[in-house]
C-alpha cells in the first residue's frame, strides 16, 4: 500500500534520488571490476570518485529539502551527513582537478577508456 500524505512531487523526487543512487553504485562496481581484473582502471576510479561525491552532495541536499527545516538542526542525521559529504568533496580531491586529470589523460596522454 502506498504511503498516504506523500505528494506526487515528493514521490517523483524520491524516484529520481533512487535512480541517482543506482547510477553511483553501478559506476563504482564497474570501476572495481576493472581494477580487480587487472585492467588499467585509473580513469574509471577518478570518474567514480568524482561522480559519487558530487552525487552524494545532491542526494543529501534533496533529502534535506524533502524532510524540511528539521533537517537543519545540527543533531539531525541529514545535517551530519551533509557536513560529511562536503568534507569528502574537498578532502579526497577537488572535483574540478579530477575532471582535469581525466581530460588530460585522454587529450594529452592518449590514456583512458572512458
């Protein structure tokens, strides 16, 4: 039975978030399979990291919007996750740097399978 009181807009947004989550998992699994098989997977790893951290930020932000103002309280799980997601986006390599590395590998070095 469908949950009552959930608007169609919220359902559509939730569906979009599930699709994004699936896409991140698929990207990560593909990169891991390439690495485990001994193939050069550096570009896939870089792309997966960039995609996963950027998408995590989008997912948490959208979840906070769906939950509303209560998610802004510091002790709320989404507020904690928002801060952790932001740290990941910066500490593990700025996304623009990762994008530039992928482009350089393909355009200047002729490397990569993306």
